[in-house]
C-alpha cells in the first residue's frame, strides 16, 4: 500500500503546512502544528451502500429513507445492555474509558465470551500477550469456544484481519496503543489516535460490524487523546469507582441509540464483574434506628430510579470562614442552599462547618437532592433524626419554594419497593386519584418551612 501524503495542520487557525515548524506561519501560534494525513479522493465503489452511512455521495429526501427495526445484539450482560440502550447496534462504535485496573478489559472479555457463543467475536489487544488474555479467561472461568483473539497494534493489520474473519463484534484494547503506517508519529499521539480511530470507525460503518474501543483516561478522569475521538463514536461509556470500593458504576455520557446518563452497577469479585440487579440496596445503610444527619432520597440515573442515603455532619467551627464540604454533590450549590435555609427557614449556619456525603460513591447532579440535603443538615444541627422509613426529594428555589422534579411517581414506586412508608415531596409531584401509590403516606409541601415541619414535627 502506498504511503499517504503527510501534512501538518494548525489547531488554532486550520492552516496547512507541508512540514512541521514550532510556529504557525499563518497565525503565529506556537506548538499548534499537528501531523495529519492529506485527504484523498474516494471512489464511489469505496463508499458504503447508498443511503446507509455518511459519505454515501448524494442527497435524498428524508421521507424516502427506508426505516426498519434495527437489530441489536444482546451482550448477555444485563447491566451493559441497559447502558447501551438495549444491546449493541450493528455498525455502532462504543468508546469505553476508565481508570487503570478498574475492570475495562475484564468487562469486555466477559462480554466477548458471551457473544462468541453465536460466533463472530474478535478481541484485539495491544497491551497484553495472548497468553495473558488466556490466563485471565481461565481465572474467570469464561467459555472461550468461538472467541478469536489477536495481539496487534498496526491498524492496517487489524483491518485486514477484520476483513478476513468478518466478526460481528470487534474489541480494540486500547486505541492508544494502535498506530497507522501512514503517519510517522509515535503510538498514542494525537494524530495517531485520531487517524487510527477514524479508520476503524469507517470500517465498522461500512461493514456493519459493532466496535468496542478502550480508551485511557487522564489524571482528571477525562479520556486521553483528541476530543474529536468522542465525537467520532456513537456511544461513550465511563467506568467509575469510589476508591477502595468493590462496586463499579458504568455510565453513558453519550449514546446515539439510547438514553444518555444511563447507569449500570457491577461488583468486582474473584469471578470478575458481577451484575448488581438491585443497586439501591448498596447505597442504603439501613440503620436499626433513626440516625441524626441521615436522609434517604430517590434520585434518577437515566431511566432508573435509585434510593441513595445522604449523610450530613454540622459542627461548630473555630475558623472565621466555616467549611462547606460536599462529596458527591456540587459544593457551590450546598452554599446556596444553606443561604436559603437561613433566609427562609430561619436556621443560622454561618458559625458551623457543614459536611455532606453521598453514601456509596454516587455523584448526584440533579436538583432533586436539594430538599434532602437541607433536611440532613438540619437533622445534624438539631441532633434530631428524621423518622425512619421516610424518603424525600425536591428542588428548593431561592424564594424558599419547593419545586417539582421529573418522574415523581416512578420515584415513589421505587421507595415503596424498598419498604419506605412516608415521603416528603413537592406538592406538584404528589399523586392524585388513581395515581396514588398504595402503602405510602405522601406529604406534599410547597415551602421550605412546610418541609421542615413535616420532617421534624411528627
């Protein structure tokens, strides 16, 4: 294969240069020239089937595009299928990122072992030898019949192997180890990652092969490499874990074929990653008696309602500036909520340190946590527990009003499943008539003062 023509493009102004230089000759920016492959003309025969994928050459009326039930491949792992939106889509590209050692390779090896039962599964590793992959499969006691493996880092060789084997699903672990012979830079560089991923994605779209790419992350937890990598793929998944915990959270931050922010929960043990079908149970402490500073809320991750325990510790501070520490929540929002509590609840906390923790390492980004946060802080401050078997959720406005949150009835039904008998919720989230949830005493509140009274004056 003839070597492609190399050029250097400026990331600041887009100017093209035939050779690298420290300063862009057009805009004068320093260290912005990156190695790229010069675009080549693509023949019509090399393009995919007309009307299926981008780059098919020609415009069509949208009403003429044929629609059909898109088949999906069930991975055999329910939590992964949930996060993917129901399974793998032919031609779909999934990018999986996470910290080192969190279980990315283990999850994909378990997935491919399940998919290999129907044939057409190819696992390409650029970080391990075939012996190491076989040792892991043996330790996890995985069925390996039908699973093809290869240790390769050249993307042209990987594509040739995929053309010969024609797998339904291909795993490349990881994209940072893959390089293309068309570029001279080292594997893992921005240009290599971008061009290698583009070649793999193009092949997946043309052939209808589902593709998994494993990506490294930086110390900030973001996927390493160019940001365009996340735009090129259909689904971006992040593997998360609280330090020292055996539980793993698989979160979708982008999904063209399902709901974003969907959450899957796994537990790591000697047999690999095991699904947690009732994740609410791992986030609840289930104290034998009511505990001061503890409130249970119903949050929502994707399409799944979860019961999560919020714990608060409010203590007198010796400092002139009291501390506001939130683990699993937005710290700025905590400061704002405490100001609302002072203005509309009559509770002064300017001389107190306030600590809020979400049990289980979950991070909550929705506003439904506002009311539970304030109730937990007030419970710790007054040394009075919120009654047992009580849940709460709701957004607190700056005027002291309790605002509704989406999917209130689903949250209430989830609370009943776990034995809760009382719920403090926004008035507009309270079910009415036939929508009432049996076995649950719903207390609707409109103002923060009403919520405080409902929680402690019982």
